[in-house]
C-alpha cells in the first residue's frame, strides 16, 4: 500500500518512480494522451500533476482530495489519481482531431 508521504517523496525523486502507478485503464489512456500533447513521458506528466496540485490547487481541491482519502486504505493511489484528474481538468479537453482533407494542387 502506497502512503501519501511515499507518493510525494517518489514524485520528488524521479518520474520513473511513478511509472508503476496502477491507474484505471481509462485514466491511463487520458494520461498517455495528455503526456503526448505536452511532449513528455507519462511518468513526467504524473510527476508534474503532483507538483502542480501541491503548488496550485485551491482549498476546494484539497477538501475534495481529503474527502476522497477518508475511507480509502490505498490513500497514496487515491491521492495520485485525484491529483492526476485535477491536472487533466486544468489542461482542458483533448482537441478533436481534424479529418485530413485532400488539397487541390495550386
């Protein structure tokens, strides 16, 4: 079981320390897409999510985090998931891919 302290310490050590995060598959896909958009590795994006949450999250965000952790035995993973979801929300929705169209020769 990962504790909150271990999570924060791992995020300070290296992005590789967070690569083993057992995220639900849909969240893992969102992480991969966001990391690709920002041109960073998924582990780096996770690390940024933790740092950004610690630096920029408001009181309501921290209250939501604490409420989510209250009844969880896996507090570290719940914390990581909450921080990642917050960071993804800050980045906004993924841009819709525009269909490629053939251009007329000029």
